[in-house]
């Protein structure tokens, strides 16, 4: 935080918050699902990003994969069910966080 953020409070200044690189993999993984250009940019090594999640946040990887396998991450299906349609939520294998034995954890390519 900047000095002004510390003095006035981050909730007042709405300043930028930074987080350690070890947590950046979580943010990038969540954004990647909605913004294909993140992975298309070539600045992120997808396999290494997933490895970093497993190494630094294994509980998140397990929780995410469990939710994916149970179809709980299928927001669209849950929306249609809420509207009364008989839609079965489904998980997708390509959305699972997978550990790659030959990927390392250095996911930033810049």
C-alpha cells in the first residue's frame, strides 16, 4: 500500500493491493477461465501455473477439483436450474487443476 493508503485506510482510498507472486497463480487461474487472451498472450505458462497452485495452495486445488467433478462450478447450468429448467450440472476435465511433473512452478514468462 502507498503511504496515503496506510494513513487514510485502504477502504477509504480504494488503492491498489498487491499480493505475493505465490498467490498470483490463483488470480490468473480464475481470470483465465473468463479471459482467453490471458493464456493466448504467451506470458503465462499454464502447466507451471497449475503446479504453482498445487505447491503453494494445495487445499485450493483439491477444493476446486472436487467442485468441478461434482458440477458445482457449472454456473450456467445452475442458472438454468434456478429458472426451472431440468439441466444437469457437469464438470469438465479441461477445467481441472492438474499437476505436471515436468513443468516447474515458474509460471510468469516475463
